[in-house]
C-alpha cells in the first residue's frame, strides 16, 4: 500500500505538484513494511474473508437455484401437456377418418397411451336440429377428450369440432318414380 508522507507544502520544502508516482525524493513515499513475510499479521483474516464471500454467494445463489428448479418442473409439465394434445389431435384425425367411412351417424372410440399415460376418447353424434342448425341438417358434433393422472388429481381436457356428413338418400321416392 502506497502512503505519502510529508506532502504538505508548508512543512516540506521538496514538495512538488507532480503526482506521487513521479515524486523526486524517494523518502516522500512509504512503500509499506519491508519484511520478507508479506502476510504477517493477516493469517486470520484470509479465512474469515473466504467464509464471508461464500456466505454472500450462497445467499445470492439460493433464490436463483430455487427458481431454476421451478422452471424445470414447469417445462416438464408443459412438455407432457403438449405431447398429450398432439396425441389427442392425432387420435381425433384417425377417428374422424374412420367415422366418415362408416354408415352410422354416431360412434365412440377409446384408446390408452402409455407415455405419457393418457386415456383418449372420441365421440361423434348428430346435433339437435334447432335454432340455426335447422338450416344445416347433417352436422355432426365431435368431442375428443383426454384424461391423465397428475399427482393425486385426475386432469381432463377436451376439444369439440363439427363436421358435415351428408345423409344418405334412401332411394327414389314414390313421386319421383312416376314421371
């Protein structure tokens, strides 16, 4: 540590306005203890300084690591939920394709998936022809539901869509056949 002594102009005739590193008289600068042991008298403070620094770092990192844990848990949860949605969408498209090929206007299909553990259900049924739907006969309501267990709680999500499935004609009517 550099300590300047006798740098008051009134008491020292050798005082100059130059910075201390450019002092002309080496006696004006105190370079610290000239002992060969650089750490004499400072042994106890090094360990204490390290302990204080570790405590500060520990206090600073604790909330950050807790937040990281919560973020990772959320990522796992959201990833599983997205996977379930895509499983349900794929199941919905396969079930709809099979439903449109059959003659019936109602169907129900179930499927269990192991990873992530999910139960899928597809149901299609004609909607009641009332209100605005009176003008559109042949509209089918499709419900795709997926259920899973999360901890002790059973979770469920679903989406609903509508498809037009024209009714099959029964053949020519009596009035049409007499022309």
